[in-house]
């Protein structure tokens, strides 16, 4: 194995887990490999065919990604081909008959279309494994569900004794179990590498849509450009991407843009220029995803809250793949959280809708967090964390001020209590700010003693306080479909019961940027 590693790949040692996984595959074991992007998962399915002289079949979601891999492998003298959906059936048959390929790549659509005669020929000439790359696409609970992936279990029935290898960079416990059962894996060898990307700094800031904010953003990016460091700005919509792209060009910073509404060739051109350092900033939507193998990206900015922590982890994880200290900032604005409905449109069932909602809520919680962000991310992916403070995220490094918000907390919680947990946070905030809207008059909330008592604070100030009260367990938020309601928790009751109209016991909470602004 060591000599093959050296001969074909030019590496003298295996990375953690690689050797063990290759050995399990050679033993005929199914394997599930959950390891960070850049940790070297591909090698796990590229080695066995070179050792066994049988073919590895690799299912991969994107044709462009396969083309890159095929090219790189051919250069190393590994016989590789991809059966893209465009190729005709007879060429697939002749490839199967020739039996001389080390690795065959195909999309799940193609794999499902191939006739059983293809597979029986392949079995005759020898298949050493079937790898499913980006295996999280199998699960409705993953962040990128694809229907064709779900149907891959059909191949299991045809390729009875072939070891199946599922590979992904991000999978929670639920998604892992889902992959195992969807691919009908038998007693799989499961490897979960560390999710801790120690060289990445994580931080979050809130912003309001304003011209000055875009100026600030441009300023921040230009610092990286001046020192010839690459960065990616992920936007949640094509419109945002275009807006930021234009603002950068206006400021004289050359940048690339990449989104799903561009033609394939324009996207490829953008990608290539970025890889070749023709410009240092890429403004993109999530369409700029799999297959970005640029090791020296120093900064990944998210402009808008992403739809899940899985996507956040994966997108921010494109930063600092060479191990050098790099930075991930997430900028969110309150209106981002109204996008749940938008994301839920992708759902085909109530179950999927719930999964999408929950993933989005976790991302939202990440935004409001006042404790260690790394710990939160690692917890989310089911990895034990020994320390409460990583020292390399905004919450660990900045000495965030706390302030006594006892009076405001009392007003807000008492007001929420009067709404009897039937409203989201907007209603009590409107009451405190003295709104005379129809909704408020209809419910006679203008008669409440708190009506108008909170006018001196902005609506966002109050909402930010609500987030902090939720994060600290004084309030609980409930979701029924996309409707949310907020109510007072037992801990909140305890606080309320020790309050009097003219006296409230001290209650210190972190001061968020929205509360300062
Ligand atoms: P993943 O699929 O996990 O994102 P890749 O398989 O693309 O990661 O590998 C990331 C990089 O690490 C590639 O450039 C690859 O050549 C390199 N790599 C993989 N295995 C080794 C190894 N044993 N020694 C040195 N470099 C390796
Ligand atoms: Zn931290």
C-alpha cells in the first residue's frame, strides 16, 4: 500500500484514517466516512482499485466535479473515465466490457439509468467498491437532499457483495443513520473525523441594510485584496450577490461572481479565474459549492444567515484548507429570519419541511450565540468538546460587555405573559412600543399597562433582548409549521415572581451589537 501511495499519488504517508478505511474496504466491509473537506476522503476509494486491479465505481453529483477528478487521475496514470448522462448506452457497455478501468465516475441519474446488463458485465470483470460521494444528499435531514440519491438502494440489490462506501464532509448523527439505512449498509465501519478546524476563526455580526454597511464590507474585503489574499462572500440571493459585486467594482476592486442564473460556461470561467488568482474576491451564492479546491482562501464572509449549520460549516470550511489561520465572519440581518418560508418551498413533505425548519433554526441560534461558537458547532455535529472556550471565536476573544437589563426584561416578559404565548415576538414588542395597529386595537392590547412603556428603545433592540432571553432560558420559542410563538419559561417565571412594578432584581445579559447601535 505504501508503495502504491508513493507511486501514483506521490505521498509518503497516509493521513489519519485513510489506511484503516482502505483496509476495511479490501476486507469487503461497507464504510461510512464523515471527514472534513480537504481531509483526503477521495484517496480512500482511489486506492483499492489500484491494489485489487478491479474497478471502483464512484457516484458523484456534479459533472464538472467529475471532469476535474478524471483529468487529475489520468495525469497520475490511473485509468479513469466518467459516464456522464450525455454519453450513449453503447459506449457505457463497451467500457464495462473492456474491464480495464480503475475508476468509473457517474452521476446518480446515470447510475440508475444503466441497464442491468451493464452491471452484470461489470461484476464479471470485477468491481472492488461502489463509492457514494457527497452521501448526505441521500438524507432528507441533510442540507442538500436529492431524490436520485435516495433511489441508489436499487444498486445494493444488484451489487450484493460489493462494499459500499458513503463519503461526506458534514453529517449529524441523524443524517449518518439515514445514509446507513438508505444504502442498506451492513455493519458498516463508521469513521467520523474531527470537525474542529482549529485554524479558522469564527465570528458573527448583525447589520442593517444600509449604504454605509456595504461601504464597510467593501473596506473589509479590500484589506484582504491588498495583501493578495483570496476571499469568498456567500450571499443568500442572486440579487444580493449582484449588488455587492457591483459595489466592489465601483470601489475599484476586481472581483468574480458565481451564481445559478449564470450560464455553465460563465460559471466555469469565473471559477477558473478565481483559482488562478486573476482576482481575489469571489461573490457567490451557494451554487459556488462542491469542487472548490483552493487551499489558500483566507476569508469567507456570509452576507445573510445561511439556511443551515451544515451549509455554513461546509461553506466556511472552504477557508484555510492549507491549515493557515483564516477567518469566517457571518453577517446577518433580522429580516433573514423571515426566510424560513422561502426555504420550506423546497420541501416535498411535512417531514422535510420540519427538517428544513429545524436546520434553519439552528443557524439562527448560532447567530444569537453569546458563548463559544466553535463549541456550539462541534456540539451540533455530535463531537464532544473538552473546553468551553476555544479562544479563537468572537465570543471567546472579545470581552463582551454585560449590562443590567432587569427592568426591560421585566417589561418584555410580563408583556409576553399577557399575550399568553399565542404570539411571536413582534406583538409584545409592538405593544411595548405603543403601536396602535389594527391587530393591537382588535385584541385590546392598547389597554395593557405596558402599552407604550418601551418607546425609547428601537424594535430591533427589543427583539435582540428577546433573543438573549431565549438564549439564556428565560423565554422559550415554539414552532408550529412556520408560525412561531414565544412564552415565558419556568426560569422566566421565577424571575417575574421576584419582580415588583418599582423593583426588579438585577439581571445581567450580554450587550449585543444591535443593543448598542
Ligand atoms: P476531501 O475529498 O476530503 O475534501 P481530497 O480527497 O480532495 O479531500 O484531498 C484534499 C487534498 O489532500 C488533496 O489535494 C489531496 O491530494 C491531498 N491528500 C490526500 N491524501 C493525502 C496524503 N496521504 N498525503 C498528502 N496529501 C494528501
Ligand atoms: Zn470560542
